[in-house]
C-alpha cells in the first residue's frame, strides 16, 4: 500500500506520528508528555482560526498532567518518560469493511498543514522541551482545566475539553503560553 493523502480533520495518531517522525529526523527528543501538550496546542491553534475546523477528530481529555488524547497516550505509553523513538502502527477499517495495518509511512498530511504543524510544534518544543512541566502548569492555569481541578484530582475520568471553549479561550492572543 502506497502513501495516502489525508485531509482534515485527521486522526490524532496520524498527527502524532508525523510529529514523532519530524522530531526524530531532526535529532530532537520528544516525550509522550510533550507530544500530548503539543497536540493540544495544535488543536487550539486550528480551532481559533476563522474556519475553526479542528486539526484532528479525537477528543482531548483533562488528566492530572493536563490535556491528553487518550489513544495517543496509550499508543506511546510504553516509552514512559523516555523519548519516543518510533511511530505507531494501527489497524483501520476502510469503507468496504476491510481491515489493514497503517504505519506512519503510509499516511501523508496536507502540505499546508504539515508546515503549520511543524512551525507551531517547533516553537513549543524550543520553549518548553527542557522544562515540560512548565507547560503542564500552564494548562492547569487555563480555565477549562482549572474549573475541573477538583473532579480531576478526585479521580473523575473522561472529562473532555469542549472545542468551543478552546476556540473562545485561545482566540485571545494573551492566552497563548509564550
């Protein structure tokens, strides 16, 4: 199977694989924690734009360390706190009901999205890579997470971010973490 050009909204795992490939190709270490925060801010960036179309279709949940796309977390959790060395392959059902294994080399994101994703991901990585928990703290200060703090700290699960709330909050430039 050759490369398949995908269109927005993507699967979050496809965006995550794109980022893992990018950072590995540039000898930059990316951990699961940093990857998940970058995905969150990428989604916020796409949601704040005029068409406010999401970058990816997956839900983002509020966890103890901030925003998490659960299937991306679980795909890379075996790395623990170590840098992610390789992309994640997954099984996908096509429109005919056939199943196939998809690896990162088979998926291509739109060229414009690739550039935007890379630019913002690099900006976040440069600022926070050596101190990712500063980024966790920033997400905890944002009202969407802060309003759910007690529930999260008491172990409530599956609290989802609302795309409209993300759009409204990040439409104000002063709310970005730089």
